[in-house]
C-alpha cells in the first residue's frame, strides 16, 4: 500500500521484473505499480451482496463501503416502474428511519431527465430543486427534511439491467460541488 499526501491509504498491486545485463546478471529492476482501490471496492460490494440478506442492512453496508472512495453524507436508492412513469425513492443511509417510501409520478420532462445518462452530477441541489420542474418533489416532507439538513449536492448513478435504466443510486453531500464528473 501507499499513502496520498492527505494520509489516505492507496492499495497497490506491485509487479517487479529483473533487468539483466548481457551476461544474465541482474543489474536493476523494473517495478510496475497499479492502484487496485476500485477493484477492492468492487470485491467488497460483491461480498456484501452475497452475504447480507436484509435490504436495509445491505444498503447501509454498501454505503459504508463506498464512503472512503466517495465521501458523502447520505445515500438514496431509487427504482423506476416498468413504464418509467413512477419513481420510488428509498431514503436509506443517513436519513431518518421514518423516511418516505412511496411512488412518485414523473411527468414527461422529469422522466426525460431521469433517463438521461448525462444527468449524473447536481452541483447545487437547492438551486436544482428550485426549478419549476421539481416543485412537487421539493415540497415533499422527505425532500424538505433533506434540504433542511444542509444537503447541497448530489452524484447520481444509473442502475441498468441490459440497456434499460431500472433505478439509480444517489450520493448526497453537504458541500456545494461535492462531486466531480470524474467520480
């Protein structure tokens, strides 16, 4: 392992190759370093998925596994109806246990935004939610609680089955511009 300047750990895979001279005597070596952080994260998530049966415990364990790579305050998981006209947002990690768990109807513009693969980073969530398109969501008690808790930005990732978007995972931060396109 190596360490970043901020002290965080970076898991590495190291491959060393000897460098011989013309007589076959090793006079040096070549070291190749590969960051295996994302592979470790994927392995951890696969292990959690295999071993945890309870849905709430599964989502919380996955959130804890993601936090070192993508610091966030809360996580929500959403699923879409088969016709993509409704979304069910399960406010999970970091939210109150009595969070809303119900289906919301999506109008055509909201549906188009939700299905857009480029709709991944919301740099200023309060500004985003102030747009008329999201008025019904903004006034919902669960969303009001989230905004009242200081959530300022979001990183959304589609869950796909085949080519179809069936849901999304959203990481929420208390920082404006808390996520990058690269993440």
